C-alpha cells in the first residue's frame, strides 16, 4: 500500500520545519522520503498581490 503525505503552506507557517521533522522520523523508520521546496514570486523578487 502506498501513502503520500503532502504539506503545503505559505512562508512563515513552519511548513519546512514540520516537513523536515516528519521526514527524519520517516528515514529513521527506513521509509522512503522525497522533499522539495518551491519558491514563489515574493521569494524571487516578484510582485505579489
């Protein structure tokens, strides 16, 4: 059985911290882990309205 867990949020909500914490717990249990960050327009110097 395959189970996917997806965390999504806006900067300042601690998404990266919780993903890293749960990710390390998964690795310690010999589970597979994929983690990626997507930087939005505000983080790349663009306008956000």
